[in-house]
C-alpha cells in the first residue's frame, strides 16, 4: 500500500476520502482542500476531522461565547483568561489558583468507569499544564431517572471511576452534585473540575517558540484506545444505528498520571520548559497544532519516533489517539538532557519527537516521508464558525403558562408534614453520602470543608491559613423554563454557596451542557443561557476564566434539559474563620436572610409531589445576591454567625433539615405572622440563606443587616432533637434521618 504523502496527495487529487465517516461536512472538506491547494493526505484529514469536531473547535458556540470576553468585568484578580488550558486567578500573598470544569459525558455513558476516570485525568492534566500542583477535584453529575434500570449501570460505574482515579492520585474530592432526571436517560452528564495552586512566577502557557527547540512527548505510550475518542464521540447525537460514532473510550492509569504529575512539577521547578500542553481530546493532533499555532514559528515532527503500545497503529491512528497520561513540552536544546534525566528518574517515558522551525508550517514525517504539511492555525484556531439558526420554541409559552401555583397544596399540618418527608427523601434531595463516601475528601490534609457543605474549601498556605472555596451548581429544570434566568440562577447559587462558607467569590468556570446545535430550539436555549451568564458575571464582577461546551447531549430527537453548570471560585484570608452549615449549638437564633415569595416553578416540591415542570423559575436579583454575599462574608469574618446554609433546591425546610442533621441538633421554627407556612417551607426564591446567630451577636448582626438594607427575619432557635414548625407539625431528627440516608442505597441495591 502506497504511503499517502503530501506529494502523493498532490498527484492524486481524485482519490476518494472518508471525510463524512470522520464527521466532516462536504463544505468543510472542500475548505480543507482550498487551504492546502490539494486534497489532504489521510493524516491531514485525520487531524482536521478531530480538531474541527464540535468538541474541539466550538464551531457552533464560538459566536455566543465571545460575550464572555466582550462583557468581562474589570478585575485585577484575573492573571490568565479564556484561551489557555485553564484560567488563573490571583488569590493574594503571591499565590495563584487555576481551575476549570470540563465534560466527559458521552464516553461515560458508553463505558462508565473509564469514561469518568479519564475525565478526571484529563482535567487534572489541564491544571498541571498551567504550572500548578493539582490540589482538589469536584464532579457535578447528572443521571437519568433514579429508578431506571440503566441508572444502576451508569451511576455506580461513574462513581467508581471518579473515586478510583482521584483517590489513586491522592487528590481530595471536595464537592459537586448528583442530580436525577429522566431527561438525562441515555445521556448522563459527567463534568469534572480540578483546582491547582502555584506561585505567580510559575505560570506556564501552551506555545512553541524558539527555532531549534525540542518537542518532547512524555508520559504513557500511545495506544489504540480512544482513537477518535471524545473529539468524535462528543460531536454527534447518540444514535444506535451509527456504531462508528462510538469509538473506543480512553483507558486511564492513575498511577502513571501520578508519576507524570510529580515529574512535571520537578521539571517546572528547574525551569526546563518553554511551553507545555497536555494531550487530551484529539491527542497529538491537538498538542502539536495548538503549540505551533500559539508559537512564533513552525514545527517538524517525526511521527515514527512516538512510543507505541501497539506497533500496528497507522499514522492517522497515532495522530487521533486519545491515550491518556501524556504531555508535550517545548524544551531548549541545552536543557533537553536534564529534562530527559528527570523523566527517567520518575520512570516516565520521554522522547524527542521533533523541533520548532523558523517556518510557518506544521510538518509531520513518517519514516522520512512527509505526511502532513499544514498551516497550524487552520487546524487549531481557524476552524469553521457557524452562526446556527436559533428560534424560541413554540412550546416555550405553553410551558411557562403551566404555572406551578395551580397545583394542589397541603391543607393541614399533617399533610404538610407528610410532604416534607417525601421531598427530603426524594433522590435529588436525599443524602448523597453513598456517592461521596467512595471519594477521599481529606487526603493531603488541607481540606477544611467538603461535601455536603455548601462549598468545598482547601487551605493554600499553612502559615497564614489562606484558602480557596469552590462550588458548582446548575438547575436544568429552571433553565428549561427560562434559559436566560436559569443560567443566572446557576451562577447566583454557586456564588451564594461560596459566600455562605465565608469566602469572597472571584471568578467562574463553566460547563455548558446542551442538546444538538442543529436544532434551532436548542440553539436558542444555548444563546439565551450564554447571554444570561455573561450578563450575570458582568453584574457580579466575576469574570469567566474558561470552561467547556458540551453539545449533542441527546438521544435521537430528545434533548436533555439545558444544563449550564457554573463553578465559582472564592478566596478566604483564613480558613479557621470558615462558616460550616451544621447547627451545632443549642440556643442559637435562626435568621432567614432575604425575601421569600411564592415561587414554585421548577421547584423540588412540584417535581416530587406532582411530577410537574412548568411556570417560571424564581426571579433573579443579582444586586441582592451581591449584598447577601457581603453580609455572609462579613458575618463569617467577624464571628457573628456559627453556621450558614444557602436556600435552593427544596427551599427553607430542606436547608434546615440538612443543617440540623449535619449538626445533630433540632430546631424550632416560628412561622411569621401573615406568612403561608407552605410557601415559607417550600418556596425556592433566590437570594436567601439561613444562619445561626449566637445570642451575644444578635444585636450586632441585626444592626449590620439593617444598615445595609438586607431583610433578616428571626424564624426560630436551635433546640432539641426535633424539627418543630410551630402550629403545623414536628418531626424527630431520627425519623428524618432514616429516609434521608436510605434513599440512594435503596435505589442501587
């Protein structure tokens, strides 16, 4: 068989090529031919196909994502923004923190364990590539109906993969979410977040500059697992009639990754690299083209020098393979020997596979024959940009008109009590300890808050107590009712969760999970959610540092609910002053902060009691969110509150139940005059939190809230071993705890 070299391609313009099978459209294939002035070689076609995939190129979302830059708030905290492997934020004292959230959705449905495990591995390498030591991970998860048989296949595998990989790396898993909804049946969402810490001077970027500098591939050998991988798998709707869209899922080796982390950190410490890139989606195609594109010259690569696990792999397969635990570094010739020495010390395979040239082309050779000759920017950064048509769906008005306020409500205290028990023991509200107990949350000894707290928090500096808090949130039901408001509610809840722990929110990362961009209704949802998020970040002063778009999350014609997941990172000067969620001291006073309105659209109550989704989501008031956050942070810093918990899914009764069970103390709740007990307990109005205030701090706390104009209503006291809503019902904590903790294990038994 003749090797498909660039010369051969120029001489055989009419050779049929499998561009459609590789996921390219005809006009995209014609554009590649126009760029090159000839037909592409098989290797070039492979590179363009994975790099121009939806997952890698953002071709359907770019036009909307620009708002994150155009509307970015001014802040001195942002050190590295959108466009690099991950964003970097200044947290003070010379420290910088990098964080990012990404998706591994489709691979985790095909092979739950490896799909989820390699999702963790990939996001950890993104953080490592910035120059940081990874210090914590989080996982926002969405599964199908809790009682569906396939959920029993997917959920345990995903959780085992996350725990198995993260635990072996020695990284604490400090937060995330587990949400069940039938819309995710056949298309679970497995999003992964990692946080890393470094000094300002340790930041590294992905670029290849300096003629003659060496291109070194190091880490695991390249195998046949994940050929096409996430780059193809995440770029088209699941359809059982197209098995070609289900390529092999990557296989992870956390012990190899651990060696890679320590090896890379030592390389950074000795200042041996000019540029670095991890190998994730699109593998070598991505690493070589992005490094060359971001640099000042070209690149020449000898592909046959790449260490392989399978000697039968073709050049195309090597370029498309998404084998895990691999990195690519640009190293000056005088430092190359030391680089290789450190790799050998850590038992990490390292190979010089090429060098930076003074040209403008990415050239790849196979046994001396040129098989790739492309302008690297056309591969990495100048792919197709689609302005997909979008339109508000016809059914949106009908959905919003189907108001949850018309649903039958409990008429007596006994009925209210029964519905409280049903809501707090429903899969979405019940304890997730079956999941989180499989994760090591405290390894490394710097975790100070972890699930089920409002946000995860880790100490950055032992001497001063400097720390960072991170929360992830996203409510697909709210976003289905109103994508613009739904995205802002996700931002607001995550922002509020960080503030509730005492940390000041600084920046966000996001993972935007939606259906097919070829559906104008889905594209409208995406456009509205992106606009809402950009506007919200501008108002709150929290820039978007980066993230991920995951499209084609649907099976056949059925799309998931639009699910923008928002991660907010905050800083706290001293983790010793953090605020936990547990009510732990009897006699402390309970205050409800914020205003409660009759807002039940998309609520847990409407879902659990009536299986209903309709109406409008809670109203968003971002200025109120900012004020609430300032109060929570000040109260934490000045010792005015001993516990705080945000109000979101399930409303006040859910928050009080969680704080009581966490602290092992009951509460007496007084319904304010003129207030409907049902609305007080189940409304999901935003911009609210419940706090426990020591009696000695009550006057000072009230004065602060009053001076700043935040409504603060005394609603009860921490007391006994029962939640007693006076005049309505009482439930012993033991009676609450049993169904709350038994639901998830019972479903998976």
